[in-house]
């Protein structure tokens, strides 16, 4: 039995809120306890956290859902891939793998009916 259009719209809305909210809070938490960067080298993590927060806000609003989801997937996926390249087990970081998969699912699913950026 195929899912109705209404069920798909609700599921995309819930996915968008969950992933966007998670990204915003995951970027905000380290910024709240980190000192202001004093050099370019220490500013890179700040920029990544601010980018993660921005992607989260864009996803919650449904604006530029594809690019925001892909950028979020890169922020999450690059450290995972680097760890795997250094011999870490694929399922060694289940939390990171889950976040990567839901970010990719958000990119594939799109913003849905109730998005500010829909056509």
C-alpha cells in the first residue's frame, strides 16, 4: 500500500524539524562553552559550528533544503570518513552514522509541502 501524499508531507515536515533542530543545537552547544577564537587556526571549529547552526535553521524553515542538507552531511561525514580511513570500525560511531544518514535522507526527501522555500 502506497503512502498518501498527506502522510509523506507530514513525514518530511517531521524529518525536517528533527534534523534541522538537531543540527542547530549540535552547533550551538560547543559555541556556548568555547572561548572566542584568538587565531585563524582556532576559528575553523567555530566556523564549522556556525555553519552547522545555519544549515539547521535553513532546514527547519525549508529554505535551500538540498544545499543545507548536503553541507550538513559533509560536516558530519568527513570526520567519519577520515576515521574509517584510519582503521576505525564502520559501526564504531553509530551516533555519527545515524546523523549522516538522516541528513542524506533530508537531502533526498526535500523540504515538503510546508516549507518556505517550496516552488
